C-alpha cells in the first residue's frame, strides 16, 4: 500500500509526462475515494496554451487542474480528469 506522499509524487510525475513543457506543477488537493481504494490527487499548473512572445509571457497565466486517481495498493494511475474549480 502506498502512502499519500508517494501517491502525490506519482501524480506529479504522471502529469509531467503528459505536459513536459509545464514545470510548475503543484499538489492542490488530496482525498480518498469513499471505498478507500484510491487516492484522488488534484494537480494544479499554469495554462500555457497560446502563450508566445515576451509580452505574452509576462501576462498573468490562468491555472488549470487535473484530478489523478491512483490505486492505493499498487500505485498505478487509474485515470486523469479535468478538475473544474
């Protein structure tokens, strides 16, 4: 069984593998499913879509969130969904 620190690391590494250009990933929320079998970890990151050029890079960047579900027994990622706030 994996603990929440390990699950958080797995979630960040998984999201980073899908969004390799985004280096500012943060754990925002951690919870377990009602049945206790999975960690649900929300990862926040800046939305870099369409940001190009010097002035655009200085503009405030909105954040987006991904909810990653991780099996507590084996640490495998079961799903990743858009998390709306």
